[in-house]
């Protein structure tokens, strides 16, 4: 299995990270996770444009790198590993320097690394829906940056796992923000509600596709924060991400959502998403 590290494709057994890498010491870096469908890189431009935005927001200099170049790396890595359906994870840290909080010398080079993996789309879950729990959103106030610092997300997801749930839906003082690794939507009376794409959530690439689909389907897409009570009382609940696509949530904590079955709007959005995959491929 190949990985990409320090601008080279090497066997994973040869990948080495310096113990003074700022990603390792501080979580000082950013990442993206990109889907491969049928051997093709899906929405690569959107992901790498977001990576460049994250870099800019944390003052990480990506001079010399481009969306096109990184897309090429992604394609090559997937092809070298014969990934037909799966994903590529890519991260970049602020580089190697003696541990000290302020930014290192401007000549410090960012460190890129990437791996790929093969897996099928989550057909069963997409068809039957999943369970979620709710947890406090204890993260920082720049959740719009796809940062390597995922401790808040990790603790939330672990709680879900311990409770036999697929995802943890987070809230700040009763206001639903997003999932530990997904965006969250509540459908009520034929309208889709989701938290505005501000500093409190990651503006998901899948969220953007869902927004476009909703517009094409003439379903109102309302970017307004809603409460836990509204979530519990929703007709349908959906979570979305690059890896789980348009995922129905049929139960939140002990509460059944709607009639406990996958809803009609969810199904319409899933169909649009399938068409979008087809059209990109
Ligand atoms: N929100 C969080 C916290 C995430 O980690 C993710 C993806 O991993 C998302 C939302 C969904 O983003 P995307 O659709 O771009 O994968």
C-alpha cells in the first residue's frame, strides 16, 4: 500500500513523521477527505479550495501548491492503490520546528501526507437509517476551519459509539450545530432546516450539494439555527458528509423521528445525490 509523504509516493512502512512536526505536537494543521467513486475523484476542486481557505485562515503558507496539483496527487495515489470506490485523506501541517507555540521561521516547509482506502458506499445505512445521540458541543469557535484538532469531535463520536449510535449530534446551549463528523438537517412541514454556514460549523461539500439539490427540487432550504426540541419534533432528520452522503437518522436518543422510517424528502435528496455522482463520473 502506497502513501504520499514529503512529496513522494512510498510504501506505508516507509512513511516517517518527525517528532517535532507541529501537526504531531500541536495539531497545527488542516485536512480534507475526498471520495473516490468508480475510480474518479469526486468534487476535488471544492475540497481543495476549502483546504486553501483553511490554510489561509490559520496563516499556513501553501505557496507553490495548487488545486490542480493536489488533485493529481489524489488521483495518482488512488490509482497506485487500485482504489475504485473509497476515499483519500490528505493533511498538511505547519511543518517541522523545535516545539514552541509561535509560528516557526517563515522558511519552514509545510508537511503533506495522504493515504487512500477502499470501501463501498454505506448502502444498508442509507436505506434503513441510523441512530444518533445528542451531546454538548464543547469545541472551539472556528469550526469552519477543517483543523487537525479533533479532540472535541473524537470525544463526541466515542460517546455515540459507547451508546450504540452512529453519530453524535452536537448542540450549544440547545442550539443544534452539526454532527461530530457531519452536517445536520431537520425536515419540518416540507422544508429543510440547517445551521447557517458560519464559524460554528464546517461548510460541508455534501451540504453544498444538498443545498443545490433542494433548490432544484423546489424544497425550501432554510439556513437558520434550530433547537434540540425542534430536532426531536422533526418529520425527518438527515446527517451528511463525504463518507456517509445523505444519511437518514431515524432515532435521536430514545426518540423516534417521524414514524421511525426514512422520509420522502430524504429519499428525494438521496436520488439527487446519486444523479450527481453519475454526472461527475
Ligand atoms: N462537519 C464536520 C465536523 C465534519 O468533520 C465533516 C466531514 O468530515 C462534515 C461536517 C461534512 O463535510 P463534508 O461534506 O465536506 O465531508
